[in-house]
C-alpha cells in the first residue's frame, strides 16, 4: 500500500510538472511571437486535470475546455503532437486546423476541447447518453469552468443527465474568472456545486489545487456514475495564474488575491507532502523537473521541424462524402 | 403503385432505418408517447423502446448538443426540432459544433446526425411557427441540407441522410405532411445532391424546392395552356447543389425563374441567381427572376397569411414577364 501510495505521489508530481512545463513553454513561445492566434494556459490548475484523468479508466471519455492543454496531456496526449498543433503544423492532432483551443484525440476518448464556452457540457452529456443507449459502462467526464456554469448548456445538460441518470461527471474548474469578470460579480451562488441541489444530484466542493482531493472525488463520482446512479457535480476551487489569454494585462486581479493563491500552489503542495513522507529527495524532484523540461524542448523541436499543412488541405474534411461539391458551391 | 402521404413517407424512412441499424435513435420533444406532434413516430416507442425513442424536455440547445455528442460516439441520432422556427435556440450545436467538428479536428470526428425541421407557412401559426429558415442553415460549410417536396423524395432522401456520416438538416414542410404521392413498397434510396427534373420543357426553367415545387408544376400546366413549355427542376438537396442539372437546363431554355417560399431577402435562391449570373450570363435571354416570400413576418390572419408566400399564379406571371 505504501509503495503504491509513493508511486502515485511521484506519478502525480511528474504529470503536474509536465503540464506546467508545457504551458510555461507555450507562454514563452507566444511571447516570442512563435505561436499565432491566442492561447489559454492551464498554469495553476494542474492538479485538477491530473487528479481527474488518473481517476478514470481507459474506456472512459473526457470533454475539454478552451483551456484544455493540461486536460489533454493528463489524458495521455503526446506533447509533440500537441505542440505541433499549437504551431499549426500538419503533424498536429487536428492537422493544424484546430489549434490550441480545439485539440481532440478520439483514440484516447478525448471528445475535444471547445471554443464555445459550455458546448462541451452538452457534448459530454450526449456521450453519456450514448453509453446509456448502448448499455456500456463508460463514464464521461466533462471539464468546464465557472463561466460555463452560467450558460444554458450547463443547466439543460445537468437537468437531462439527472433525469435520465446518465453516467457523467461534471467537473467545474472554478478558477474565479470568466475572462475579466470575477464569478461573484455575476453569480449569486457562492459555490457552483450548490447548483447540484437544483437537479437533486450530489454536489461536491473540493480544493482543486490538491491533486488527491481531485483524484478521490472523481473516483467516487465515476464509480457512482458507473453504477447507474447518475451524474455528480464537482466544483474544484482553483486559480489561473496567467490571464485569460497570454498577453492579458490582468488589471482585474488584485495583488493580494494572486499572492494568496501562489502560496497555495498545486505543485508546491504535493512537493511538500512527498518530501515530508520521504517518498523522494529534493534532488530527485529536481531531476524530474529537468527531465520534463527536456521532454517539452523535444516537443518544440518536433513542432518546429514539422511541415505546415499543404495548401490543398484547406478544402479537405469539410464533409466526409461529396466534399468537393459541398465546398465548391 | 401505392400512394402514401409525405408524413407517412418520413415515418417509413425512419422506421426502416431504425430497423436496419440499431445505432439510429430519435431524440426530440413529444417523440415518444405522443408519437410527435405531427404523428410521425406513433408506435415507435413500443417498437424500439425508450432508449431509442426519447422524449426530451423543452431544451433544444441542450438536446441538440447532446445529439452531437452521441454522434461523435458513433450513434446516429435523428433529432426533431418541432418547428424550424426553434432552430435558432439550437444554433450553437448545429453551426458551431455539428458543422465544424470534422474539419476542426482534422477529419477525426464524424457527426452522423440528422436534424428534421418542419417549416413553412399556411397553417395559421403566425410569426414564430411558420418560417422557412433553410437559407440560414445552408450558410454553414459542414452542413448538408435537403428539402424534399414529394413523399417519394422525402423517403428516399431521408433514408440516405440517416446513412450519411455528415450532419444533414432535413427541411420538411408542414403543409406537405398530408399530401399524397406514389411511393414504392420496395426499398430505394435517393442520393443527396441530385436534383430532379419534375417536368421537361424547352422555353423556360423554373427551379424550386419543398412545397413550391407543387406550385411550380401547377404553374407549368397553366403556362402550357398559354403555349409556354416550362421545365421544372426540383432541387431536392440545397447543399450539395446539383449545378450540372441547373446549367444544362438553362443552356437549353435560356430563361430561368427561381421560386422559394422563404422571404426574398438573403434567400437561398438569391445564391442560385448569383451563380447563374456568374457562370451562365451568356446563355441568358432574359433577367434571372425570383419569386419569393414577402420580407415580412408570417401573420396569423388567414386573410393575410396567404399573401406572403408565392402561389402558382405568381410564378405564371413572372414567367410571362420574361417570356418575350
């Protein structure tokens, strides 16, 4: 048991470092104007994706958010192929057509990140419906933010999932902000999980920066869903360290608030526990960090050395059949 | 050959495809116990069970989005949006999700989804239950749109649509549900993207779809009495468009009248007119004419409603205008 616990701690630490390292690099590349468009980084929220994805089975599905890099890596996506997508390269998950905000990998049960806040809630609920119709035991986990909880999609999805006891776990990453607007300015409910009451489903509030809290909560909710008892709404309290997008001046955040959360950093929390439990030395953890940084550097090299999509690709994949005519007129 | 209604044809298409493929299921308001407000799925619940004939809450955005998710998982949902007027409530899952996810994921994802949307005026349902919104839905790359006008076409096209791996919007006309037409007993399919020459002629081409195809055929009979031999093309599918059939006809007749029930401004026929002018200008002996609905909101009063959309006489008059 002790060995397993140690392995889990070190695995989570390693994974969280991978997520952060990927995002710090993406942020740096964006600042250097190496990446086009916009990117939304996951820095600060790593414990949620890592805890949640590790609590799921291979047969399960996830739906990601526009802030979804971390969720994809935690579910097993290759940083190389993800970075290639961020660069708009042919070798990316979406052949360069989706970019940062829309990474999907059906082979890992990743039904895609989504550029429309809240849309993933209905897609994930539909995936749950598919499992129910086909009488399969997969669970679908939907990542979404505090912002999405004010969309109609959220309420319609939770209503139907609860009415039909669909095997879905709704995991709200409450990072406090929808772009610039703090959730308490636009929502009268202090805890989003309280909205579970409206649908008579379990609502659970957890510390989203504590990976084990996330892991345990998602395990429980997934088991509950798999047993046919229906959905759970989990609210993971967290904070995004960067702006909504890279380059966001963040004039809406106070210094005190940022400091408070920086002192409650997900990676620091697990690091302290690992050291306290004697599962690894400082040196070992530093080595992990170095190893992860190398992995991400390699991903950047892979992306840089990959070709851009051929211009002909622009008209491909609009339709599965009759694509040429469908695009022509 | 036997004759059945357009509504029965749609019912048969769904019934046969559900029997053929257990991945096909129905999702929508009042589809189960009630058998849909137009009676198209009566008995389906008993036949296929509540996992495959699902009565939803009144949450068009939510359940259409769920259908997209279920389609991503390999199922083949048929969603009914009870009136096409309600599609604006569900536009995000239709236009930002279903239409785009194949492309945006580099071809990884298929959305084998059919959305049936009854539209059209004539039932005294007023402004929020009588519109023709197909032009809106043809705007988005990634969607296919069919708009059958006869029972035969409705059945063959809907069956094909259910087998498609792309999202297809099936625009039905409420007035047509009770109209009868010949439909064979044996199975058949009509491929998407193929227009049908409903009447051959040499003097003028009349292009229409959905209910207006019946009016165009009536107009053609009237024109015949006046010595004008009209060719009537039923587009049947709006996306992908059967340009071949259109251009061959216009090269022959040199005159074209485009007919739609929808309001004229930004209607689908405006797009067809533009393509004809772009590519067939030298073959035209007269201006391209549109016969279309007034740019108004469908009114309730029978005294008003029948004046907002084209009738056969309007088509006749327009043809006569260019029959110089």
